[in-house]
């Protein structure tokens, strides 16, 4: 978080009242969304309402002990983040204070109040290599050089979007701190590796384009049935024990995003601790480097005050946009947006606003959509293309999807991955319910799958969907009358559907090979089940009893494709064996 400089400091106000995270101050000279320092400890807060000479502030730190009469100091600046090399591998709190720096400053893991720390290290030097030279003309947003930030990611240093731009007068390679000028322009503008950006303002772009590329996750149920686009939005509700953590880890590890921004927003303290402990241990399976080399973690546990949940969501999306501007594909995961919504509810009730549904403020839906709106596939102002994909976890109380946060989120996002506690209980993982989930990107991503995987990807997938739908209907009958009462063709369909569930939809995150499934393999598994289906129905028509068809030796081998490294040979052989074993029956 940027610290306000001395010259910015405005006239002090006086605290009038304190109600949890909401503080009112008298006679403060401030504007909406300005950052202020509250009380003698200087707690960070943000102006959320101004009426006459009374200013209402939400405070991002614990306010106990703060009393009326203490001073409030304005900074004249909106809540902003520091952007520059050093954000990857970092773990921040909700107002971009690096947790390790805070711990050091206070000599304990308990975050004290009123401690400020810049979002990026101001003393550390980085090796800057310019990509422009004296005489070149640069505009706002242009890339002027690179810094090898981590073994996985080159940081692109850009002209800040609010600069005018001009002719480069000097551009030096060498080691610099983030505040030293690395490129100078003829109009006097100096470009540093660090920029600041107000978190509530979307970073500008030339154009938001219709996303046409999938964010491949290597998870069959997602890529195969419910794909999200690069630049798309998804919601994932996670009842306890349904595999939310594993799914998120899988996405962070395998999604083909260059950068992952993980916003842990007020989940139960211990869960966030788990993330803080787990993530630094994870390996990036693609590069072999640490996963944190391309990850930025923002961790706001429930022990921190509610107001900070909001700032961590905005901090996260701003950091994501900054990497998007470099031409990277960024995946932002927010866990959980329900906790943020609850924070809005609490602040709103302390402001005595008119409550909407279930006590949430009437602007809940507007806030959520403002946030998801910042996702997209963009043509940046420097003409690179980059994307921000947003995956928001939702925690509906009791798994009830009819509650306001889930409902409002569903109206906004285009992909819905419904984690299902029943499936998890039956050990069907990932426990994404294929009847309730959906993706509105399917059609627009089909051309990509046709071009990059197989021509008949859409048809094969549709066949799988139809079989699964039919299974759902047949299951209702089976529950009433039992499987044996069904005609043979329907019994066969149930068997085919079982393979689709067990061999295709299920995937073991903990198996070295099965943990990631490339789209080609996803295709081949569904395709071999489809050819089993065709051959099986031919045999049935030729009079072979259904038990004999489902009993062939080869069939159970379908369930082992997922764990095969050289799956192509395995599937070729399997397909042949299935056909010949069935052919022998008639
Ligand atoms: P939650 O975070 O929703 O409480 P977890 O993600 O911790 O649940 O998952 C609970 C357990 O379910 C895990 O410890 C693991 O045994 C199992 N599990 C979840 N997802 C998978 C998966 N994709 N593959 C294998 N096992 C899984």
C-alpha cells in the first residue's frame, strides 16, 4: 500500500463516534474514497460517506480502544496499490502490507495496528534491461524495459497510464531500486519501476474483446464440459468438505495462466493459514520452479476486521490488471466472495442503510458486478493482449444456492462449477455436479477446440452430455423399480454413463499422471467410451444379452486411461480389443 507523502497531508479532523469498523469524524477535509489515518495510532481507513461536516470512514484495522476526540488525518489520496517488481512471491494482507515485513517489524506473527509497510520493497535493487533507447517515442502504457522478477516471470516496466509520453532521452540498463528513474523523457517525465494505482479504478485498456480461447485447467470435467474462457468469469460454491481447496490448488497449479493472484478474503482463519502454508510449498508443474514464482497471495483472514475484506478484493484485481497490461494471462481466485458480501452487510447495517434481501445492502449486486466486470480479454493500451479471468468462490450457508450472494453472482458470471457435498461423500472427485453446473462459453470456445484438439470435439461432447442427461432420468426410474426392470438398451446406457462418470468426469488430483489431463486426452477418453457405446449397441441389436456385453474383459480398462502416461497407444489397443471382444459374441 502506498504511503501518503508528508506534503499530501491535509487538515486533521476529530473522531466523533466509533462503531466497530465504522468511525465518524468531524471537520475532516477529505473526499470520497480518500485514505485517512484514524486515531492516535494512525489506523488506516477509507472515506465511505460525507454528509455536511461529518465524514464516515471504514477502518481496515481493529478499532477497539479508539475513542472520540482522537485525531483523524487525511491523505488526500484514494486507496492505491504499489505496482512493480517484487509482488510475485509476496504474501500481502488486505491493504497490501507484506506479511513477512510486518512480522519482522513487530517481531511476532500477530499483526499490530498502525504499522505501515510499502507494498513493494523500496530498497531492493532489480536488474533493469531497457527495450527502448534514446530517440524512441513512447506513449502511456508502453513497455520500456524488463526485469527478471522471478525464474518464471519477466516483469515488464511500463509507462504509467496517466503519463503523457514523449521522446526517450535516456534509458540505462543496470541495477536500480524501484523508485529510481530508469527511463527519462524529453517532457521531464521520469519512469520508475514502480507505479501507483487507485484500487477502485479499472486500469484503462483499448478494448475488451470477446474471449475465444479457453483457460485450460487440465481437469476433464472443466475443460470437457464447463470450460472457462481466458478473460472469463466463474463462480464455484464450496460447501465444507466438497473439495474446494483441492480444486483451487489444481487451478492454481495447472490453469494455463501466466500469473495467479489468489485473494483469500476472510475465510476462517485456519483455512487461510493453510493457504499461506501450502502455497509456498507447491511446485509449478510446468516450469519446475516454485508456484509462488508466478503467484501473488493476498490473505485477509477472518481475524482481521471485516472492512479489509473489501480492500483485499480490489487490491487483488488491480494487481491482476497490472500484469494483464504486460500482456500476461492472469487468473484471479477470490475465496470467498461471500465473506466480502457479509462485510458489506455489516458496514451497511452500521451505517443504518435500508437493508435489501436478507439484510444485504441494495448495492450488493452492483458491487459484485463491478468487480467481475474487471475480468476480460483485453487489447491493452500498449497494443499487447492480456486477460484477467476471475474465479470467485461462494460459500452459501447450508449449501443453499437460493441465498442472495449465490443468486446475484450467478446473474453475473458465465461459468458455474457447482461443488456437491453428496458427490464428495461418495468419493466422486472433483465433486462438480454435472447436472447443475454450466458454462456459457461453450459455444464460443468450440472453434478453438475444433482447431486445436479435434474436429468433432463439440459433437462428441454433446453425445456425452446426452448420455449423462439420460442417465439422470433413468436413475429416477431405477430408484423406483430397480435396474433390472429397465429394458436392455437402457441398462446398457446406464453402463456407458457409468464409464463417463468414472473414467472421464472423475479425476484423481493426487495421482502423478491423472492430476493433469491435456485436452487431447480428455477427448480420447470420451471418444473411446463413445466407440464402446456404438459397438455395444450393435452387439445388442445382433441379439447379444446385455450382461455379456458389459462383461467383456476390455471394458474396465477404460477406467485406467487417466493414469496412463502414454495414453495414445493404450487407447488404440483398448479400442481394438473392445471391438474384437464384442464381435466375437455374435
Ligand atoms: P474443502 O476445502 O471443500 O473442505 P478439500 O478440498 O480439503 O475440501 O477436500 C476434502 C478431501 O477430498 C481431500 O482431502 C481429498 O481427500 C478429497 N479430494 C477432493 N478433491 C479431490 C480430487 N480432485 N481428487 C482426489 N481427491 C480429492
